[in-house]
């Protein structure tokens, strides 16, 4: 890892700090957050290392991994932090920022799932699970993922074969366009 | 017939756990000469001492043996108690049945048997103890302070303010030491010059302080209260009384390009110079190695331009003897360098950092000079190689320190804090620059210290990277720093413009030879040893000599000033008495047997043996014998062991007593 003023993306870190309302520099790497994190064993970068990478401006390393998606937002870290670093908010901020960031998570399909979820809402005004599952499986390349759950869900009426559109589609479209405009102006993420 | 009282102590359970104290008391009680024997839980406690005193009076005891801990621990305690009961304190001895017996044995039977033997030996020895009068020696109420850094200055001012005369000896042309070189000081960032120079002026103006700058200690004789110190005043080539400090000589000197040690060789000075403008005394000194007059005999310009005629090429070193009663040693420290060390040296250099051959790798003190407003760059942080401002600067802590392989295993204590300070100074001066710090641990114990370190990270934007640097090398005009961030677990590479090494603190070169002159002990690094790490931290084991500052171990300014004031307080305590009392355990010469070979004189570590002439009534010399000056004798007994005619005896440890102890076994 080469560290210099150009590899340390201070602007991104400032955004994280503004969004989360907490200071990254305050952390002195005691490791208490990782010690108490119930999800730390599943993360390739335990919580303390996420903050450390942020201190070095190495956000790409964080977003390329699955740590931020495994965070359950239980806030144990924030509650116990001796330096008042609100790590749960930082995780939240990172998840938000990952939406536009280049080279987002390849490890995790959460981002893909989120995108498809919103696309469905925009198209149908409500969720169309069958399509969500099918497109997700195709796009993520896991064609047979959870296939055997299908019949069970269908028999219980949890998975509809055909979609039903919301009646107020223009209203929903309005919500989406408004948010898109706000994002363009920088008023929202 | 002696009436000896034996008191066996349980020491809580420390002794009684492995030694049957009651049986010891019963057995020893049967020995001839023992009039009384008992045991008690804590002999050193108030009721224990009362028991001792009461028994001495009731039983009319003539001698006392306390079987307890080491005499190092409580001999003084019990001798005081015995004295209070009306006996001569030197008729009391301690039998060590704790360190020498109960603590080192497990079997109760055997330990008890050994304890009985130990006490038995002491009973035989104490029988032959003599009544010894306390020796008193006069005190010269003047003090010597060696070293004119902040430690020496503080100690000298405190002692002088108390009304005692002080002789302050400084090796360099000016006092001030390392603190005068610093830019700003942690944790308040006040300018070092601003807080230091007024104190230096105080020293120069104090009526009670005699300042010998450019001088060294040649020889130290005598003992507590009565030292004779020979001081070598090195030839300054400038008369201090005549010089007005106008500085014309320095302006006119044709040699101008001599690296100034005060500026870590970054700035230049003439051959006749004061190390820095605020020097005290403000009298120049001629550097004879570089002066044209001294090298070729020509020039002499400074003498021609000197109005008061102070320049004197004929001046020679002079020796002066100063009588003093106490000595404060405050010789300070040197900084470790990473260059290659001579073969066989305990300390090693850093080949992986280029052995100091990369020009833009500097040490912390050089950085201080760069950052200092009165430094060679006028306070601009510029690279020594090309004079450009470094935009990426890397600080590396623990260079030399905490590296057993390099020969130094201790922590230098100040580097964490001064590196944090350096990052701040850098950030204040180079706004678009970035400072990185490689560190193993941040050790910031001290008032407002941790806050200061955190401030350098949180507010002054220094990037701290936990992990040591493996290698440094020059690449073009950059220095590649190869390290690792152990919090992330990745290798880190930084192309830096300048690297600052926080190098270790070492004792002054030659600290060992000064210690030998003073007769004080030092550790394997040449740091001076205190008498007790916790309870006597400013005193040397040698009476009358006190320590202040980094000559004892790495110390920051607040600690140094505290210790200097503490040493001054100890000197004042000594000077509060007109006469000193000391232990009369000294050697005596039996003149009848002495043949005057003076083997004792050769081995005496204290210089206590003198020659004494014995004459008959007509004044004819009969013979010359040895005489032990009781004021100087340290009571070590080496002379007694050396004497071929068995004519020297150490009170309390005579041959007769030692033989009696052996026979008691």
C-alpha cells in the first residue's frame, strides 16, 4: 500500500465524517469495537480496521469488502467506544456513499439487491418478488440460488406468479424524480 | 562477663513460616554470655522496639543481637532504639535470618538449625564489639554543580537563592545545554528560548553563583562536606573580564564556514565565536583547531579590531581548586546517531536506514534547529540537501530506543512527545504538507501529555501509523520509507521528502570517566545510578553527591527541573547542619605493627590512608606509618584484607571477631 497525499482521499473521509456526524481521527485503535462486535467474525475488515482504513483514506478497500454489509447496526461499538466515535453511523454513511462510489462491493450482492428492489418499486409501485429473485439470480450469476424455496413460498401464497401494479404510478414516479433532482443538486445522497 | 540480649523476630510470617523462632530463642538463650532471649512478631514495630528498650534496662544488658531481616533494612532502626535505652548503638548487631535463611529455605528443621547458627555467630561477634563514638566532620557550605543545562541551572539557582555559594561548571562556551537548542517545548508549545534565557541571565547575575564556562572537572578529592575539586579552565583566548561582547571580532574573522555544533552543523560560524547570540557568558571563544592564527601564525585580525584588547593568543589552561561540601551532577545527555559504530561496540547503527548517509534523514534535534526562529533557516523548515520545503515528511520514533539488538533496551521517554510537537510545528509552517509518524507505542504519561499527542492527530492532521519502518533508501530526490500498518496488516510505502528520526537519549560521552573521578556508580549504559530507585532517587550511593536531569536516565524538562530542585533541597538539608555525623565503622592502624609498606594506601578506594611520622621525644624520626583519616574512610575493609602485618583493623569486623564467628559454627 503506497501512502501519499494523493492516495489518501481526504475528501471522501470528510464526507463520511459529515454524514455520520463523528470524527474518524478521534479513534486511537484500542480495538474495543471489534472486541464486542457480534458480526466481526464474518468481516474481512473488523470494525476497528474499517476506521483505520478511513484514517488512511483507503475507502476503496472498505467498499470492496463485505464488512459494511455485515454490520447489523446493533450499535454495540458506538455505545462502548471510549472516544465517542459513532462507528454505527460511520458504517451507515459508508453504505450510503457506496451507492455512487466507483468500484463498489464485488464481494457482496447487497448493492445489486438494493438496486433491483428500487427498480421494481419504480416500475410496479410495489414489490414483484418473482422478478426480483429471477433478475437477482441471473445478474449475480447464481442461477439456482434458493430455487427450492420457490414452490414452498408459492404454495403459501408468499410469492406471486404475476405482478400487480400500483394504481398511483405517476405519484410514485414523482417521488423518484424529486429524489433524483435533489441528488443532482447535492441536497440528498 | 557480657550480658547479651537476643531478640528473634517473626517478621509477620516471613521468618516464622520456615524458622521455628521459639526454638531459636530457647537454644540461643543457653549460650554462654547470653542473659536473655525472646521472640516477637514484629521487632521493628513500636511495641517491638519498646520491648527491646525495656529489656535492656530491666536485664542490664551489655550487648544486643536482633535476629531479623537484613541490616540494610533495619540496622539503623535498632541501633537508634538501643541508643535510646542508654547503650552505645554499635553494641547492637543484626543477625539476618530472613534474606539469608527463611526466604531461601523450605525445610523448617534445617532452616531452624541454620538460624540458630547464624544467631550464634553474631552473639560471638557482638561480644567483642567496642564502644564507638560518633565521628563528626565539618561541612563546607558551598556547592558544586556540574553541567549548565536546565538541570544545572535550576539546581544552582535554588541553592544560591537559599543563600549558599554555588560553583557552576559548564564544558561548553555557554550555559543553556540542550534546552537552549529547542524550538518550542511540549505540552504548551512555549518557546524554549523565552523561558530559558532569563534563567541563564539569572545565573550570570546571581551574587552567589560563580560560573566557570568552557571548563571541566579535573579531579575530585575529599568526602561529603569536604570536597576539593580541581577545575580545568580551558584557554578561551579571550579575557572574560575585558571582553564587552560587542562581536566585532566575529564579524571580522576571515574564517566563516565552520559548521556550528549548536545548529547541528546546519549553520556556519567563524573561528572566534559564541555558539548562539543569547549565550551566557556572551564572551567569544577561539576555536584553535580552525583559527588561522593558531594554524599558521598569521592573521591576528580579531586582536587588532578588539577595542578593549581582550583577545589573548597566549592564554593557557588554568587549574583552580574549589572547596565545596556537596556536588550536584547534571551532565545531561547526548543523542544516539544511526551511523556505523566501531567494531565491538555495544551500541550498533542502522544500516537499513543508510547509516546516516542520506542527507535529508535528520534527527529530532536538527529538526528543532530548523523549526527554531533563531535557527540557521530562520524558522523555515527546509531540506538540508537542496533547501526545498518538504511536502511529505515522515517521522520515525524509537530509533535506537527499545531496540535490544541495537544495544539500547530502554525507552528514551521524550521522543513520543517531541515527535507529536514536531508534527504540529510542521503543520503550522507547511500548510499544504502532510506529516506521517511511524510509531510502536505512544507513551505519553504526564500532565496534559496524552491530550497533546491526540491533538497532533485530531486537529493538526498528522497521520500516525503503528508499525516500525523496515528500511529507508534514496530514490531520486525522494526517500522511500518502507513500513507497515499493523492495525490494517498491510505494508506501507511512503515517498518522503524528508525523514526525521527520533533518536535515543544516551549519557554524555565521557560520563563514565567523570563518574570515576567522582567515585559514583553508573549502569551499563553509563547513566549515573541513584542510591535507591524509589526512595532515594536524587542521591548517589556516594555521600554528598546528588543527581539531576538526564545524566541519571532519560527525562523531559518538567521532570528534570523537579529533580534539580529536589537535589538542591538535599544540598540545603546537608548545609542546614554545621557538623555532620557519620558512622564510626572505620579502619584503625595499630601503629606498633605497621611497617609502613603502604599497601593499604594503594588499595584504598576512598583515599583515606595518609602517611604519619612517628618521632621520639628528641624529634628523631622512628618510622613512617599509615594513618586512616576517619572522616574519609568508607569502612570497606580492603586495607584490613591487604595488610601483610595484620596492622589495620576495621571496627566491628576485626580478625578476632571474624575468627570468633567461624569458631561458633
